[in-house]
C-alpha cells in the first residue's frame, strides 16, 4: 500500500512540475513576466514550438487522467480494506465464541469421561461379584449333591442293616 502512495506522490509531483513548466512556457511565450512583476530584473525566455506545447499539454491531461483513475482505484481499495476489516472483526468474534463453546464441550467431555470411568469400575466390580457368586453357587451345588449322595448312601446302608 505504501508503494502505491509513494507512486501517487511522485506522479503528482511530476505532473505538477510538467504543468508548471508548460504554464510558464506558455506565459513566457505570450508576454514577458517583467511587466507583471517589476521586481524581476532579468527574465529568460523559453521558446517552444506549438507542437511541443500541445504535446506537453496532452501529456499533462494523460497524467491527470491517470491520477484520477488511481484515486478511484485507491478509493476502491480503501473500501475493500474497510469491508475486509469488518469481515475480519466478525470472524474474530466468531472464533472467540467457537473457542468458548469448544472449551465448554471439552469440559463436558472430561466430565463424561470421568463418569464413564466410574460406571466402568462399577460394572467391573459387578462382573467380579457375579463370577464369585456363580463360583460360590457351583460350590454349594456340588456340596449339596455330595451331601445327597452321602445321605443316600447312609440311608441305603441303614436300610440294608
């Protein structure tokens, strides 16, 4: 952007110089400056051909048109920058809001993970308890069956006697 400003400044300076040169040449060709300003003692005159003067004038017009076009381009660029800044500000706000929402979601996820860990631990304890109870029931069933066989054998032995 600074290059554009520098270029614009240099172009304006150059055009001003060309315009003043053309103006002074035209004025000196028409009437001496000493009659307008009596304090100037000696004045040098520059004589130009009409074609050279017309070419300087045409170049000046072209340069002025370029400056006007660059001003329009500069204005458009400034509008674009303002629009982009507005969009950037909106995006920053959205980003901040999303960061807050993400932090909340992360906290919720951590809490859910802790809750799931507790549930998993509880489930593992329940599974172990069920295994122990099943083993205990199997042992009791085996003891009952053994006791039934022993009692049955005793009853048979008593009945035989």
